[in-house]
């Protein structure tokens, strides 16, 4: 239908934005993570997914390809419609979602609006199966060689406990080790990693 829409944000609703594309106004439903980054008058390009039903036509918008990929993959899971798929993306980032899948963290998904325990369990099982079959999806969600071993890294563990995502922690820890050397104490590495994240 539409691959993307480029235009100016003219209005922000509760879960949507109105986009002016050369004089034509489109209403797009977007995750909270996207909604917060947009402001009226801002020009933006949004990747789109069109959900067509006899009684409705909805357009969903995303800033990144991995967000759209995860959204469409979630729609393929029984019991997950577009509203619930959007809720997943509003509640967590793509790397956070991927980490929860790898850890079989059902409780992380039950915190998503509209998701019960049975649906959360189904999402974990089906997404793990999809990740096993789809190398590109595994890459998007953060399942890479050595990822499980890295989760036992003391520096990464410390950063995770401070609220960093796994991808953020891994990148910051690697940067700190490159700067200070592998022989540096964990405390020094954590401090340096945090400083680098604040600068970003």
C-alpha cells in the first residue's frame, strides 16, 4: 500500500499524529516511543504499515525499520492484533523486547497493556521459534553469537542493574574497555561507560 509517508506533523493525538503530505492529511497510529519524539511543525519520514479491514483502514507509522519489522511479526501471532502489537512497541524498545524473548521473561510482557499471561507465553514461544528460523530477525532483536556469554559480564550486569538496555550496556562496556584496557577494574569500567552514555 504505502511504503512510507513524508510530511509535516500538524497535530498530535493521544496515540496518533496527523501528517500533512503535500496538502493531504493522514492520520497515523504510532508507538509512544515515536509519539514522544515528534512535534507539530516537524518534517518527518515514517515507515508505514496499512491495516485494512472491511470496516476500517488504519495506517501505522514507525521511525525505524526494526520497529516495523517487529510490529508485523507480532501480528502473525495468534491473539495479537495491531492495537496490542503497538502496545508492545510503546512499552519497550526493540532491543529490550529481544532480550525479554531470549530470557523467556513472561512477566515483562504481562506489563504491556492488554497482554495477559497466556498471550505473553505465546509471544515468547512463537517469537523464539521465529528467531530460530529467521537470521535477520535474530540480528534485529539482538540474538548474536556470544550474547548469552556477555550477559554474565560483571560490567554489563552492573549497567543493566542501573537501567541500561542490554545493547546500550554492551556497547558502553566495549567502549570503556577499549579506552581503559581489559586490565582496568570493573568499577573504573562502569564509571567510564556511564560517562560515555551521558555524553551521548
